[in-house]
C-alpha cells in the first residue's frame, strides 16, 4: 500500500507540473533536457503498467486525462500512446479522436512532434490495418512533406506487404530528394529481402545517381542483412571508389549485413585497406566488432588505431577491443596503458568498461 501511495503521489504531482508547464520550453534548457526526458518516460511506463493492471482505477485515469489535456503536444502524444493500451471497452471511445490528433501532429512544424506522433502511428498500424489505408490517403492528398512523414511511418511499422513496397517505390520515383531518401531508408529498415527491392536498391547505387541517394541505398542494402552474392559483389566494387562518403556507407553495410559466407575474408581485407583513411577508422572498428572478427590481423589493427590522436577513433577502438579481446594479453596490456596515459575522463571510463568485459575488474591486475 505504501509503495502505491508513493507512486501515486509521484505521478499526480508530476502530471500537475506538466499540465502547467510547457515540455518543449523546458527541453530548450540543455541542463534540464537529460534529466526531464527520462522522468517523463518513467512516468509513462508506470502509468501504462497501472492502467493495464487496474484499468478502472480513477486515479490513473485522471492522470491520463491530465496528459491528454496538457497544452504541450509532446505530452499529449504520450497520453495518446498510453490510451491505445486501454481495454477495448474504453479504447473504442478514445480511438477516433486519438487518430485524428495524431494525423494533425504529423503535420506539425516541429520535427520532434512529427516523429513522436509518427512512431505512435507506426505502432498502431501493426494492430489496425485501416491505419495504413488512412496513411495512403493522407499521402495522396498531401504534399511532399506529408509523403515523407508517411514513408518514415511505413519504415517504422514493420509491415512488409506488397502494398507498402509499391507505395515506397512510388515515393522513390519522386523528384523530391528528402522524400526519396526517407523511402529508401524505410525499405532498408523494413528488411525486405524481396528481389524487386534488392534490384531497386542496387540500381540506386550506380554512379549516375545523386550521391546522397547512393549513400542511403548502400546503407539500406546492409540493413537487409542478407549475404546475397549480388549485394556483396557490388559493395566490394563500390568500396574501391575514391569517395569517402561511399566508402563509409560500404563499411557500415558490411557490418550490418553480418557477412558469414566465403567472401568474409575479402570483406575483412577490404576493411583493413580502408582503415588507412583515418576518416573511415571509427566505422571500420564498429564493422569489425559487428562481424565478430578476432584474427590477429584485426586485433593488431585495432590496437594500432588506439595510438591515433582522434577522440572518436580511440573510443571506438577501446569499445571494440573490449568486445573482441577475450584472453588476449596484448589487448589487455594496451588497454591498461591507455588508462594510465590519458587524462580524458571519458576515455578512462570506456577503458575500465572494456577491461571489465575482458574479466579484469582491477585495472592494476596483472
């Protein structure tokens, strides 16, 4: 009983605060942003749990109403998201209004509000096929910005049917670059291994295509997580181009697709060659970790990277060594040296975490 009272006081007092303050204005203060956002999320999760356990509890319902009545759009969206988890006999009264509000919010001028509402609609579409039809209608009657947010939602929906593929293909044929990019990303996010999708994405990596589209298409191919021969061969060829953007996208794709066939050796060799460009070294380190390559050639290269002055590459390689360096004395000694040599607190913390993953609890331990 005591824990319930404490929880209720926390929820009620916080929602009263949120009802009278503007969340977005608070987020503008950098010192408050990292503190306030997880508090809001914690309240949402607690409220969801309480409503599911006792949907008729008037206290929790009152708090939900506070969310829905809040002047701030972001908090309203959180309230709408919670309301979809209510029992059917309550939800049926809220659903029409909730959908209407969400479709208003995805047209909002604030991109954060748009994306928050879009993610809720994406979740809702998994349970309600009619939402997809409404999204198509919204796109057909809207401008390119409307189509772009619909493409974003389709990518987040997790639904992989022919109807959605056709709509994303339609968007890709648009002359609007951002709409094209968002639609390509959506195809990759959905992980559709359809031959037609693969051919389209390969087509979009050709040299005569806008470089921005080429980069997102390459990354989307990686997101498909397939060891398709055509994809691997194409990425290995593209990785030889002189464009750092194209090469970086290829490195990302190799890591995402998790190469496990006979071309793995060629991929690792390509990654090692690309690592000579310091711009690509952090991405190479991350790809090698994802591929779980622990050969001496790879671990020696990661150790070599740690001598670089760049902060990003050093952090990436410390994390990589912590994952790949089990029972490797050379790696453990290098991490201990990094800890002793650096004055940077972030690097020290990441080094301690890496050593702990390797079973070294005390950095002084031999």
